[in-house]
C-alpha cells in the first residue's frame, strides 16, 4: 500500500513564525503536491513537483514556498505565518503515469492554526 | 479558468436511503474524472472515469460519466452511517498530473 505521511497532525504557531510542513511518501512516486482545504472552498493546489529540485506553482502559491531535495520528501514552507494561513494542509503523491492513472494518494493532513 | 462544481454542497439522509451526488466540470483538455471519499482524515480514492456511459461499481457505490454534457454522478444505495463523509470530485487534464477539485459534498447519514 502507498503510504504518505505528514510530520504533524496538529500544529499551532504564532504570526510571523517560519513554519515547515514535511511530507514523505514511500512508493517512489515522481509527483508530489501540497493542497490546503478550507470549508466551502474544497482542495486548492499550492505547489507541486514533478521531480527532485523541480517545483511548479499551483493556484494559490502566495505566502508559501516548497523544497524537494529528495524524491520521497516534499516540504511546504510558510516564510512568515499569517492568520489567513490557518487551514488543513494535505500532501499527496502520484506516479508519473499520465493517462494510465491520475490517482493521487493523500497523507492524513496537518491542521495548522496561526494565532 | 478550469472549474469543477459539485452539488449539493450538503445532504442529510436516513439510513437505507439512496443518494445521488453531482459533479459538473469545465476544463480545457479533459482526461479523467475522479471521486474520493474523505472522512476525518486523508481522502481515499473511489473511482476514476475516462469514458462516457461506462458505469464503475464498487459494492453499493457506482459512478458514471457523461463527456458530452460534462458531468458525473456518484450513486450510493442503501446508505449506512459509515457513508457519512465529504465526497470530492476532481478532474485531470491531458496537459499534466495536477487535479482540479470541486468544493465537495458533505453527506450525513442518520440512523
């Protein structure tokens, strides 16, 4: 079974702090994604990566950056956390088999609260 | 701009009822439509649909795609309290591996 793990289930930070959210997958997937999920807005893509050291902006990249130094690990960074970044953050991965399967496998999520 | 719209946003039913969840989409280069179930944790994959008119079925859940009218439905028959969850619809395009998600439908099944 594919396993995607996230470093924390719950996190509380203060405004202005630098925040790191870590995601690790164990299935050698090329693609990794970071989403945030807010009531009434569904899942919105922040950043994604097709390969090590590669990154692409999603729909809402402002205020975030990412790092992918190893294939299995994709980190989301909030350089200076703000209260409007309070949300559920979901990481996902998928194999690079475009057209064969588009299924993404999700981690359990990190509920971040910024005070 | 690509768009995926789910309806209803919220639904409350009694055990044993049958429900139909809707997903319509507007994307430039459609490749597939996916359904996920999300309880209080990670979304879990249900179905991937690529062809019109072919029903995908898993137990009491089934789904079908209409590429002409640009929508999909997810049916759940004989609902159980364990079906209570948010059901997410997502669309993939031919241009890459990203998915565009709808807002989700919150289904509550009461005993």
